[in-house]
C-alpha cells in the first residue's frame, strides 16, 4: 500500500486530501505543520 504524508495547517484541507487519497486506496498520515510532519 502506498502511504502519503499530508501536511497542511488547515484541518478541513487535510480531511479533503485524506478522503480523496483513501478513496484511491492509499494510506494517509496527517500533520498540521512541517515540524510535526518530520
């Protein structure tokens, strides 16, 4: 399974990305900023 890291400070944008990526069969990890993403 492909995993994608989504980094955005706006929760609704992260949610939109997660829903669409998961619909394509990808795993999603979210972070609210670059520091948390690292």
